[in-house]
C-alpha cells in the first residue's frame, strides 16, 4: 500500500524524503503542495522530474482521491465523489456564493441514523472519518477554486477572494457520532485555514450528548438542527433518532447552545409530500397545522427556519410538493413571528443532495 504523505508529521515526511536521497528542503516543498490540496505529484513543478516520478510510484498526496467531479450548469456548485484509502466513498460539495465559498463536508462514510427521506443512510454506516479525511475535503475544494482562477471562471464576479471561507458539516453522516474528530477538524480549519468560528456550521439530527459536548467545547460556531417535524409522533415516523432523544429534549439542548454563544439557531425542515391513490401529491409534514405547531415550538427563541424543498430520491416513498405549498408554509411561520427562509436550490442538475452521488455510483457498480 502506498504511503499517504498528508498523514505524516513534518518529521516523518522529512525522513521519508531524505531516505530517497533528497535534501531536507524538498520535504518543505512537498508539504507546501500538500497544504494546497495537490491531487498528485505531477503538479509539483518545483520538484525534480525523477523525484516526482518516484513519489508517484510509492506514495499518495491526500488520504482521498476524486472519483467523480460534477459541475452545475451555472458553475456555482461542484460536487465531488471521493474515495478513501480503504475504498470507502464519501461526498463533498463546493458552493460558490455572493458571500464567499462554502464547503459541505462529510463526517462519516455512510450514516446509521435511518432517516426515511435521506439517501445517505441507504447504504448504512461504514465508519467515522478521521480529522485528516475531513480536512482534505476542504483542500480538494481549495484546489478546485484555484482551477477556477486558471480557467478565469467567476460565477459570482469578484464577490470573494477565491479561498474557502465557510464550512458546513452537513454532508454524509451524523457529525455528533464522530464528535472528537469533528472538533479536531474544526480546530485545525480555524488555525490553519483561518476560517472564523462564526463561519462554521455543524448540523445534527439531534444527538443530545453531542450537542452538550459542543456547548462545553465553547467555540461560537453555528448549529443546525435537522428537525423536519413539529411533534414527536411524526418525527419518530421519519427519524428513528427521535425514539431516543425526543424533540423537546433536542431543542432544549440546542437553545442552550444558542444562548450560551449568542448564535442564531438554524432549524432545518424538509417539506415532504406523498402520493395518494390517484397519484396526486398530498402534504406530509407541510400542512397549516404543522406550520402552526412548529411556530409554537420556536416562538421567543433566536432561530431561523431553513425550509428545504425535497430533492427526489427514487428509493424513497416521498414526493416533492408545489412551490405554492412551500410558500404557504413559510407565510404561516412569518405571520407567527418566526424568522424563516426557503433554501435556494443548488446543484439540482448534478444531484447535490447528501448521498445521491454515492448511492448512484454504488448502484452503477452492481
């Protein structure tokens, strides 16, 4: 098996390079390329060609490699299917916005949460990701942004400086089942990439001990709660985690985090429909009653509800609802004094919802 140079300490990397008969300063050059997210050794043009060729034979740069890269038609979203060293696959998404460049990072290979509307969980949980594997996803995105500069692609004009500015841990997996490594990754992103705590968001479906651990950790990051239902009965039907941590218990822990760090809590709410006997779409969790129930849960708290039109997953029984129904739901929340917005759909033409690309690739292999 080839050595992954990114996983080596500076001392180990220096030893690896000098054992090839190279001067010590070569290890610093290699490290600089690794920290930029270099996908292979061919791009390291300040290294001698014979060293590049030798490294290609015996080593890898990062602990993951790109299997597929999908670009949205508007050039604003790039989705990566990445393969880890043990052949497990994950996804990350680069989103170029008017306020900067955001990377959606996976924290696990697969997911064990079993949410009934999600593609990520269909293949089960394989394992947690390491700090290096999460950090490398950001470097993949950084390298892609450098490719943008080379190709003179400016989807948002000059609104950002070409570097990753925001991180959302909302990709495949439940971050708070891998809390120690997620914290290690975020500490590193803050220190080495200078990404502000206030530009980092961690999403959870409601692992209460993990929320409490983040609160104790004490960094003023943003938190997003995947709620998706306004009562325990409905939430337990679509989110098995609710059988362990009830809705109000989750919200109480999240409100405590929000209050302690003076951060607005994001509530993620996927709007779902189902097909009836006449093949018409009926509302599942998006009726006026549901909107009023959700309002009562959140009134008086510093929250922002992110309404998410559902991206169709063939293996799931739900259906997308009309834009009018989405706006009616939003109008009720606003009328009840709850700050809300409808998430702008990004990368629909490349299947940017969590787990879709990984699932499709697994099916194609069969």
